[in-house]
C-alpha cells in the first residue's frame, strides 16, 4: 500500500474519522481504497490549483533578465545551486529570494553590491541559459515544513532501503523524508528501521553520514484537512452517505445527490489557485 505524494496518510485519515472519545479502527479491509482516495484527492488539488504541494528537486532554465531580478515560472522553496549563463555558480551571499519574508518564492534578485551580473553563454545566447536547481513546490511556511524527527544511526550507501534511525517513533508510513538533499518515502517501520525508497521526487540517491538529520515533510494544515475531508466524502458516497448534498428540483420532486468536493476544499483551491 502506498500514499506516495499524498497530502494525508492512512493514519491521518483513520484519526480524522474517529469520533471524540473513541479509538481509531484497526480494521484494514478498506485501507487500499482509502489510500487510493487520498492520492486521488491530492492530485485533484494539484490539478485545480495548477500547483504542486509536495517538494521536488529539478533544474529549471531561464532567460537572462533585463534587470537584477530573475522571475521564476514555478513555486520555489529552496535554492540548491544557481548557475549563471556563463557557467559560473553564483554564491548564495550574492542574491536574495523574493518575497523576502514569505514562501514560496517567485524571484531571485542579485544584491545591489554584488559583482555578479546575469550573463549570456559563451556564444552570446541569452535564452534558457541560467540554471536554477532547487526544491520546488508550494508551502506557505517553508521554514517549518521539514520537521527533524531523528538522525541516521548508520552511514548510508546509494542503494540501502532499510534505514536505521536513532528513534523511529516520530515517523509514519506514508511520510516523505529527507536526508541531506535526497528524498525518500516510508513504506514500513520496524521499531527504529524505516523501509524507504531512495532518490524520490527528482532527487538522487547519495551517500550519507551517520548522524545526518532525517526530516519529515509537513504538508500545510489547511491542505491536509481539505484532502481528508474530500477523501472522506468520496468514501461515504460509496454507501450513499455524504455530509454535502446537492439539491435539484425536478417534476418528481427534490433529488438529493451526494457531493464529493466539500466547501472546505473549494475554499482552499480559490485561496491558492495559480492563474496562468
């Protein structure tokens, strides 16, 4: 079972639908269905907003700008490397991300006293010559988007998938984890050993030292709630239940039809939708 790149896990869902004072179910009969609904709901939000709310590593290319600001075409969360058109890597001390106090970022601005200028390549071409390798995605509080849950209890090679950590108590199946600039997905947990994929979401499997932080991606709270609510509505519809009803007046009377997409979800979409 997998909830890779879903914005809520199976554990999240079971906790969400459990009434106050009750104990979360251990029944696994519909786990595969629930996880499918969580994935489908997550991708629905991606499609409707024209954004991605999970972190991914990618190198994107841009034209040389007229001024000091390089405008980006996707949501940027973190710069890994910035290579100018002439092939020279620009140090992080020579630029600032815009906006200054919020995430995600839409631009990179060379600082006023920088000796660097945006440059063309050796042939004088100014198109698609500036390379930004970074962590892309949408998160409004990126400073707190990665929670340090534990550290590696061993050194990792590039192929090992059984990852020993100092403590496995703060991880859950379905988590996206990060060690250095590599991402993985947790599929099982056995005490302090995480079974994880390697090199997920555009990252590259690499060697990591013992003691390196193993951080967990934290989806935005309002997104997680919207995904859980949407998946729950879809699940209830299978048995004719729904907390949201569309009413249609016909010649035969009023027809009630369950609505999969709750108001909470529509509100979230409208608040973050990218218009292109």
